[in-house]
């Protein structure tokens, strides 16, 4: 019997669940699902524990604990020099994934066109589909100098003509920067072009900026700060990546009062409110977290370098990520040595044969062919974990001699 409703049946089980299960079955080093294998900061955990002890156990306010909304508004002002009203312009959600779903359901009518870049984070397509959107994809292409055994620092790129065709007649564009899975950080030029087209074609912008604090020498530009964009942008982000607390599921949406009403119209019926004590912990993170974030960025800078160099030495073609904690690499040469073909087969074989798990990016493309030569590795892991993965991956070379 087909128990899954037609609107969700095409999406199956997420690749993260599938690959983590495979990693566990083979006791593989999990460089697939993006989560740190170390804990978030103690002072944030203490603040949440104190809140539980103090009996903060009932529903939070629907659109966020007043203290967290204020902390987020103050943070936004310090980052953008734009003042937002904490009560009408900030909405706390259960992670950014809920914020994306609430935004889609809150602003998109059935049949509206939504533009997104491929590869895309898997929930975008599913939540746009739940809202009944018609989806148009614009392809982010790997740098032209990507080749086996090398690390390229050139960026992913897209065709501006393709973008304008997609945006003509669209209701909204979803922009994820820094971008998962490519590690691309949209440049100011690219975002100015997107902003120009939003104004020209009267398109709303929805941005997913959950990796905003994880950039490596590249400026993170917030689309909402470009001229005319604060009126038409819904900026989404979360606590999880910045504070290594992915399981806390604290996210938020910052936008105009009108657009906030639309997001809340859905949010109130999806989760109603987000876990009270964790919101209290989040206040501590937002207000006192800058040292933690600086140390985390330093750690990931090292991890990025180590994993990129290791992968290139094994024969992968590596795109040096400008942000996030993921590396996209071309596996063609390595697959050939292993006697497998395509990203899905490569990622199914890797845990069993070499004890390392990765993500096959074809699931993030509308046209899976585009993802076939590629593989995504996460480097948000302890140095010893990355070294263990490197040792195991080196046996690929030994095995193919
Ligand atoms: N965002 C994380 C990743 O891309 C995982 C999210 C999830 O497991 N759903 O790996």
C-alpha cells in the first residue's frame, strides 16, 4: 500500500538519514551528514540547563521568547546597521528547516514559481512542493579548471541569462549563501545581479544563511542589505552551525512586519513555538558567543585545508570551499581505480570497502547527471577524525596498486 501522500512520495528518505545509517552499519568515519563530532559551548548549555531548573517548561511565545527576539534584533542591527523591531520582524522557528517550510507555506500560492540554484539543499524542493510551487532551477557549475589531483580556488558560477529567464514571472527566489553543498559564497556582484532582477521582476528573496559565520577569507554579503532589498527579503538563519548545536533546532526569520505575518501564519500551525529552555540558551550564545565563533572558524580553516589537500593527494579534483563546512570534489579518477561508476555507487561502496562515508550530490540536482562526477565531504570534525578518514582513504590507493 502506498501510504505516503502524493505531494511527498517523490522525495523518499533523506540522503542524510540513509548515509548516516550506512556509516553506522560499517563503523565508518561519517563525513557524510554535516554535524560536528564535538560539543557546543558549555556556557550555552549551562544557560539552557539553568532555564530547565528554573521551571521554564511551558510553551514559549509563538514567535519567540522575548529575550531571544531582542538578542537577534540587536545582532542584526550590529551586522547590518538596519534596525528591526524584535516583536514584529523576528520570528523564532524550530531550526532553519522549519523556517524554510514556514516561509514557503506562508508566502507561496499553488502554481507560483520559485527559483532555486542546483545543487540545492534537499528540503528546499520538498517544502516548495508542499506549498504547491512550480520550481525552476538555475545550475551552479563547477570551476572550469577542476581536475584530478588538484585543488582549485576558482568559484562555482552560473549563467546570468539562465537566471533572468528563470526569474521572469517568478514569485520568489531562494538563495543559500554560503552554499551547501558547493561551499560557494555568493559574491557581491552576483547578489547585486539577483537584487536587480528581484526589483525588475517583482520577486521576493528568501535567503538561507545558516553558514554565515563559516567563511574563509570571503565576505558574506546579506542580500537584505543591498539597496531596495530589505523590503522584499526574508533572511533565514540558525544557531546550529555557528555554535555546533545542530540538534537544538533553533532558527529564525528576519523580515518586514508584513512578510513576518506570512511566515507566522504557517509557523503557528507547524510547530506553534520552539523549545523554551533552548531559546534561553540561544540568548547566551548570541550575546556572548563571539570568542567561540572565532575559535570555531580557526578550527574549520585548518580542517578545510587538511581535507582539501588530502583529497587532492588521493586523486580527487577538489574545489576549495569559500564557506560552509563541506568540500565538493570530483571523484572520477578515484572511482575508476575502485571500479565503480557515478556518485551513488561510489558513496555506497566507500563505507563498506574503506570505512568512510560521504554524500552523493546527484540527489541535490534536478538533473542528477550533473552531480554524478561529484562527492561531498564534511570537515566539521575533530582533527583526529579527519586524520582517521585520511588514513582509511589512503588505502584506496594501496588497494588499486
Ligand atoms: N545540513 C546538514 C547537511 O547538509 C544535515 C541536515 C540533515 O541531516 N537533515 O549535511
